[in-house]
């Protein structure tokens, strides 16, 4: 049985080194205590882990798309347990990029991918579920889901709403670390 974990990044797996709300540079991050060991436990149980992140700072002009890509590669260094990171750099939710070890992919138009997951343009940014749908389609997973095969972990309401949009179980980051 396939097991997929979607993890929000900021506030769930990592926080800024500077203590600022937003990172000052691509390497201004540290691991939230306990997250790496939790990910290691899940890896040994056969879970495939994907980071899922809105990166509106690009659209807002706080960082370039190049800095954001470097930031995601650094996140992959911090968390070698991650298979990939998908991120949406625009407020409209029309763009999605995926970072894997040493590779970056621009997700193309996935309109009408399947009946179960009709990904539409403008649906990548959480609380929409487009980034999650990409992975589920690739893994050939369809609803209904239970928490033994699929889970979304996050720290914000939009993370929970994205999980709910596809029928995925959701867990708040603090509860997940205690579990």
C-alpha cells in the first residue's frame, strides 16, 4: 500500500534562523525540533514525503523566483527525507514548481487530469488542492483515503482546507509532533 505524507514547510517543518516572520535569504531557516526524527520514523514505515508550500513572497516582491528555488533546494538539504517540494509562487495560484534533488520542474496545465481530480488553472495555491492533486495523480491514488495511507500536516487553516478539498486526513503540526 502506498503511503503519502504532505507537509507544509513554514511553521510545520522549519522556521527562520533570524526570528523574522519571513526569511531574509534562502538559507535563513532551521529545523523545528522533533520534525526530522518524526520524518525519519515515517520513512522507515514506508511513507513517501512531499513538501507543499505557498510562496507568495515571490509575487509580493520580497524574493525572486531564483531565491525561492534556492530556498527549496536548501529545504531539501535540511530534510533529506523529502522526496520533493511543490510550491506556488503566485497569489493567483496559476504557477506550480516542483523541486527534487538537483532538478526543478514547472508544472504544466493539468486541466481535466481525471474525474477524481479535475485540476483547474488557478488551483495550485493552498487552500486549493492542486499541488496535492499532482502527487495523487502521479501515484495513481484515488479517494476515499484514510490516515494509514495519506496525511496532510500543516499549521494554518489553508493547509487544512487543502486537505479537506481532496478528502485527505489532516493533522495540525503540533499534534503531529506529539503523536
